[in-house]
C-alpha cells in the first residue's frame, strides 16, 4: 500500500525539505521502518533502537492516534495519510 | 497579549500553545492556545488532540508549526533543564511567559543541541484610538 507520510518540521531536512513523502507499507510499523531506511537522517527520531515508537512523536492514520489503534501493527490502506506529529512537552 | 491572557487563565497550572507561521522565520503569523494535558503547575504537555487540530489548521493556512509557548508559574521566563531536554526542533522558537511577578514577562529562545540563545521579542503596538498605552514591559 502506498501511503502519504506527513512529516513534522524537525524531520523535513532529512527528506530534502519535503513535508510529505510517499512510502509503501501494509502497517504503520512497516511504513515507518521504510521511511527511516529511505531517509537515514531520521534514524533514532521516529523509532527507537528496539523498534518501538519514539516518545517524542505521535503517529496518526488519518485522524486516529495509532496508540489507540493497534500501535505499529495498525494496518494502512492505499492512499491513507500517516501523520507524524511532535510530542511537545516541558517543565 | 492573547498568549499572556491564555497563560493567566491557565493558573494555577502551566499553560501552553503553538506558534504558527513560516518555519524558521522570525514572525509568528498565528497563535493557537492549547490544553496542557499534564494539568500541572510544574510541567506541560501539548494535548496531542490539540496538536493534531493545530497541524490541520496550519496546513489549511499554508503555514507550519514554528514554535511553542508555555508559562512558568513561579520561575523566570527562561527555559528549564526539562525544557531544554525536551526541545526537539532546532528550528522552532521557544517562548516563555513568566507569571512569577505582577507583570508577566515574555521572552523567546532558540534551543539548538542543548544550547540556549535568547531572541528579541517584538510585540505589535496595540492601537486604541484616543488612548495612549505607552509600553508595558513584556507586553
């Protein structure tokens, strides 16, 4: 399935400045792994070393937070929009 | 001013929101107050649902999220160690609003690789016909 991945501002420099990239994958996990493989500058910022979602990002399939779906196993349909948004916090 | 009002309204907790405009530019085009999901006087977390809403709104405006503001209820308008550790975007403006004293203080910073650089904050003058407001510190 080819999905449109929307990138947060912090990752765009690793995709040549693009705010949206097209990635193939059947699940969110596959899409993100592929994304990092194609844009190695993003390594460590989207997925952690053990392959889980980084705590500084939230991922949505269309408008649903994948943490409330099946996480990285959430399936994605052709043409879906996967948005990576920063988790912003501080003290 | 809208930012300070949102921070005052959020007391006793820290308040927060997002700055929208052109990523990397100096001017903030739009302000989007958000909820503090942590609902605490010590820490803030932009509510993820608000982040989604603002991301969509920014996209509709042809703009990007270019920074974040949050308040410090009892400390200075300066990034805390937590703020620096969690500052994930070197291109953003990090605005602090201190509510420690009677007059709120607003300061802006760039945070890159753990290094803090203060930026000048310019607030457009509020024009009220027939009323001379002078200039208030930080407002």
